[in-house]
C-alpha cells in the first residue's frame, strides 16, 4: 500500500476543490460562491461573460499574437477583491506574485484565447496572465516581470 505525504494530500485536496471550477479566487475578496471555504469559483461560462479585452504582443514563449480575455482588474472587481498582491497559481504548481499596482499600470488580461483559438493546457491555457510586453519592453522584458506572465492559471489568491 502506497503512503501519501501530507503535502501530497494537501495538493489532492486543492485539486479536488478546484476541479469543478474554471478559475478559483480566494483570499481578500468580498463575494463568494462558497461562503464556508471563502472562495469564488468561476464557471467557464461565467468567466467568458465578463467584458473582453485584447493585447497583441510577443513573449519569450510565443511569437507576436493577439490574446483575448477579460482585464484581470475586471475579474477581481467581480469578486470584490481588495489587496496589495495576487498569488497566481498554475496547473503545474508554478506560482508568481503579481503586484496589484500592475493592474492599473499595465492593464494585464487573463487571456483565454490566442489568435482567436481557445487555449488549452497544452498551449499555455486555459488562462494566461498576459501583459502588453511590446508596449513596455524595458519594464516587461526583465526576468522579474516575465515571471508574472503565468500560464495554465487555475487559482488566484488576493493578499492584503
């Protein structure tokens, strides 16, 4: 019989928690779909009903492309987020800290499609934090800034 470590059990619990949601937001938010867990779980349909924006840019990982999805600020406004940072978690357990000030400075989107095609986990989806890198090349081409271009996004934690 195989034994599971506490960390593996915790990861499985988080996977089960998020498996029914297209995107889960938790932390310092005012609106919940699960009051007890204090989380907001977007269905794909609800997420896609938010106002959409576009960014056309290059990244180190993909050639110049048009990305579409809601402004990250709109997603967070929908759940009443108030904080200083976002911890953005990916399907592969990658995580990056995004300053809330980026939302006003750069207006990143939570892209769901690239060049009109829905992204999947195989091609940086289902969601990709996308910044207008070509518009601010000096600021958004540095390693710390590029670390905030999180793909395969599954969960966002709003930190005060």
